[in-house]
C-alpha cells in the first residue's frame, strides 16, 4: 500500500513501479485469465484504467497528503475458482478495502479500492476504481 500511496501522492502511476508495485503483475495475469489476449487486456484496459485512477485520486488528495491507514473488511476475502471472472486459475479476492489519508491542509478523508487479488501470498490492486464507468475516465470508489 505504500507503493500505491507514493503513486497517488505524486500523481505519477510510474512511481508505484519504482516504489515496489502494488498492481497485480502481468505474469500472474497471463496465468490466471482465460481470455484471448490477456497481455493486451492488461495493458489496454487494466493499466490504462489504473493510470487514470491514480490521476483522479491525486486530484482528490493533493500533493503533500499523508497516508493514515488501510482498512480491509474482516472476513471479506472470497475464493474465486476457475470459470469465474474469465479465469483459468484460482485466487483470493477482496472488495471494500478503504484507504484513509490526511490532506496537506489537515482534512481527513478516505477512498475505496474496488478489488484486491492475492497472488502467491501477496495482495495486489487489480481494480483501483470501479469496473463500470465512462470510457477514458479516471474514477475512485467513494
């Protein structure tokens, strides 16, 4: 989550990669998804939306904001089996994680992470903002 926060606070999605990457890895996506071209979907949809969402969240929290914490709902992990969500493989998924922050002016707020996926014991963002939205728009989960 610190890597994610670095990207949001800076407004630079590439900062996440430099800080350790909170985003679901391409290699894992290639193994899990049962779609015709998962690499293209990863680049053209998932990464594109993630980048838009980082910019939208940066506009909301502003430069100089501080990460206060990340709250994952108790007992919220769901085991997703092959055949669900266009998958070849299984994984744990969590909806409803909240990120709490304080702006540079002292205002506290929060936003949701739409979906986290566990891969080999590590949790990753797979959808930062909502899946359904107007094309080409950054969004965050209120």
